[in-house]
């Protein structure tokens, strides 16, 4: 076997310098992404690595997610996922032990290949767990294209860095969760205020999708309502700027994923709509870069009247809290729709009553002026309406106006 060509040994001054840098980083920021990027840079300066990765454990997914990288892997961040125990990285997280391989790392039996990561063919691999209370919460990986012998003090220093970073990761996550809770509260408050305002329904629904997309960090949020027959879902609001998405065809309730949400009155999540056979608009999803979907029913009095959906750009497993929040918004949106319908029905009933009163008065005028029966007077108003293309109310008002003019002349 070919011997490693280089030995990576860290001097004491280097150790002190990088530790001071890590302490400075961890005391200056609460933004997790900024912290991890700074840590990646510090580790890179120390090891002169060709690649530095940081994976963090997602408790909700029970997996390790690529969260920070030295090399530009913008698309892969958040989407490269390993189960605990899978690959060398997963093994390090499960066993809570470091691994140092000087050459041929990709030949190790624990190795897992990712086609999107060219670093998989690098020779040398050093991986250490990030631990909190003796439990792994992530992994730091260092890789070199050529063979390297990692000295013990290098591994020890990387473990010390990982330990220092772990507490900051937990604090940053707590900060982000608190910030997200505050955003959710503010967003739900905006939704509630919009429903009790005097705005038109379209304006309310458009505000709801904008606020919800921001709250759940979604690329697209949309509201679809059942048509009058209850057979199809029609898009009524979305914050998407895509004309193609806005103008997508109605969805049949009987043969669509969204229709299942209506029928079952339960939320549905899809990890990747681009690969879901039952999803109707897979081509559009690819074009618009839509991946994961969460759709919840809009329910009023145990009846589903529509759905509220959100889509993410990268694969995402929606947790119960996200589902509950979206369901809460959907139910509020349903109330807004129902209230608007009630107002419209009240207005129509009032208009119908006013129309009936005017027609009754016009019938009385015809009966008095022409000696017609009540039925004949009604038929005459109806015929004039059909012949002229005007409403019976318009004809009745004309008759009333003529009667007033005639009476005016008689007084003169």
C-alpha cells in the first residue's frame, strides 16, 4: 500500500490561534449559518483541507443534514441527508467516535457515495463528532485530495473545536426557534386582523398567502376553493409571480392529491412532488423548482371548502408544528370565505326583497291604469323584461317613473 505523502501535525501556536478564533466566533453571533461558515473557514485555515463539511443532526428527521461547506455546494446544502449510522459520517455520529483515514477513504466499507459531491473521491478523510451532553448533534469532516496522515493532536484539536461549537449550535437553534415563534405569532395576528377587516375577499386571501409563505419560508403558497358544483378546485390566491402557476388548470376532486385533502379533510405531505405519480403538475414543479408540499383543508362547520398549500425549494419533512400552524391559518381563511358568502347572501336577499317590493308596486300601477289582473300585470312586466334585455326591476322602476310623471301632469 502506498504510504501517505504528507503528515498533518498542528503546532501549539497554531492550536492557540485557532481556539481563540473559535471562541471569538462563538461569542459574536447567534445566526447559525454564519457561525458554521466561520467555523468551516477556521478549520480550513488550520488543516489546509481541500474540503470541509459540517453535518447537523435533525431530530425531526432523525438524520444528518449537510449544513455548511467550504466548497460551493449551494444546491446540496440542506438536501444531502444521511441516516445516523449511514456512511462514515453516520458511523461517527452513531458511535460518537472520530475516524481518521490517511488514504483510500472512498474504499472504506462504511463509505457512502453521493454523485453530487466530487469530494467523495478524495483520498484522506478526518471526521469528528459534535457532541452535547455526550450525544452527537453533528459531524465535522475534513478531506484532502491527496493522501495525508492525520496526527493525533490534529484529531484532538478538531474534537475540541467541535465541543466548543456544540453549545453555540444549541443556543443558535433556540434563538432561531424563538424567532420563528415570534414570526408565527405576528403572522397569525396579521391573518386574524385581515379576517375582521372590511377588505374584499380577494384582498384578504392574497394577504394570507403572502404572510403564510413568509412565515413557513415557502417558495409558493396558494389557496384553492371548490367551485359551485364541488367538483373542481380553482386557484384563488397565490404569492407566486409565475403566470404559468397562476393560470394552471382547475383540479378535479376525484383524481388529484388536493382532492384527497378535500375528501378526507386531513393534511397531506409529499416529500418530492416531482417524483409523486399522483401529483398532476410534475412538469410545472420541475420548471418552478418545487419539491416538498404540504396541503391542508379549509374547513367550516365540518365541511371542506378548499385547501391551503405550501411548497419548498429543497426537500423538507414537515413537522407536526408546521402542519398545525398551517391548519390554523387555513381554518381562519375558511372563516373569511364563509363570512363573505354570508354577507353576499344577505345583500342578495335584501336586493331580492327590494326588487319584489318595486315589482309589486308596478303591478299595482298597471292594474289601476290598464285594468289588468295581477297575473296579467306580472306577465306584462316579465315580457317587457325579456324583450328589452333589461331586468324586471328596471322595467318596474320605469313604470313607477311614468306613473309619477303622469300624476305630476294631472296636478298641473
